[in-house]
């Protein structure tokens, strides 16, 4: 099973390749990635799907809600529906749902990193007990990391950067995700876990 994951940026692409690929490979699923570098919109995603869907068994997306253009007036489900609607006319005699499933991550990739705030200790040089408490206070305000909210001041990445000026998304973000582990992220982030369950359902258990 050849699955293309359209990512928002380099960090999401690295996360898919470093963290998702090994897990999905055990199901006989080979993922291939591409990224937009931001500026995500339903028409841009539809254009990519139109030009590439015949090269893969399935295409999906891994894009941030926060980075999606004109997201303020829509929910995650509405954004995903808009992406799907934009692709409806692209398939000839094929059910689009069999070839494509959009997924929008709430609110952005950094939200996943709040699945286990203790792991920040081993990565960032300016870790202190006060910063640990600050991270924990942020996490405790929300039922899941995916609810850490969407604005310039309060989005997950801004909160991390405010506490840790040395944070570099493409480098630290992936290392943190690897230290936290996919199992912990899935247990804390239900939307992400649902998407992963769908991806796993595309394959079969091929063992070691």
C-alpha cells in the first residue's frame, strides 16, 4: 500500500518520515511525503491531489488548523469537508473517499508535544522547575493537547517559544516527538489517534 502524506511544512514531513513510517511499515504501508511550506488552502491541496492521485493507492493530508488560510470561520470538520469537496470533480469513475482522506491537526504540530511535558527536560538547555510548572499549567487547562488554543498569543508553538527561546521547530520538535513516543501521543490526542487508526486500517500485519 503506497500512501502519500501531504504535509504543511518540513517539521510535519520529518515527523511523518521519522515517527509514522516505522509504525506503518509493519502494516505493509509505505508512506511518501511532500510539503507545502505553509500557505495551505483547499484549492492548493486539491491541485496536488489532482496531479498525483494516480501515483499512489491513497493520499492524505497532515496540515495544521492554525496554518490553514481563512480557518477562523470553520471547524476542523468543516475544513476537512472543504478540502474533500474541492477534490470531488478530480476523480473519473472513482469514489474520492477510496483515494483521498484529508486530515487537519488541531491546532498545530506543537500541540502534540504537550502529550508529555517532562520530555522537554532532556532536550532544552534552559529547563528549570519553574518552566516545568509553566508547561504543566498550560497542559492542565485543556482536556487534550489538541485543544491548546489557536491565536498568535496562545498557539502551542508560541507558548513553547515563550518559555524556551532556544526552541527550533524542525530540530527540537522531531526529537521531542521521538522522546515522547507515538504511543503516548496517540493516547493523549484523540483526533490524531483516529487518523492513525485509519492509516493502519489500510494495511495488514506483516510482522517483523
